């Protein structure tokens, strides 16, 4: 999900066994971040303390209401 410059067929890579995580929470409100969680709004780093994987089940309506 990021630049692949320098990668070639047969090159050894390391599987981190971790999901791609993005910041979530109030610190992300109003911010513009890309799919891998990097800020692209030129405001500086996102100082979120909570991160969720990009591939996960969405919260139920009831869970979403409780979080707001």
C-alpha cells in the first residue's frame, strides 16, 4: 500500500504479520490522511493514541452511537 520503488522480482522481503493500521479518534477529526494513515494535509503528525486495522468489520449502529 506504499511505494514499491526498488522492489524487484525474487527480492527477499519480511512479513511483519501485522495489519496496516491507521490512527482513529478525536485527534483525526478534520484531518486528511491517506490509506496507510499518513497525514497529507500539511498540518503535522496525527497525535492519535488509538489505531485500527484498515480491514475490519465496521461498528454496529448501536456501537457508533455510543462512541459519539
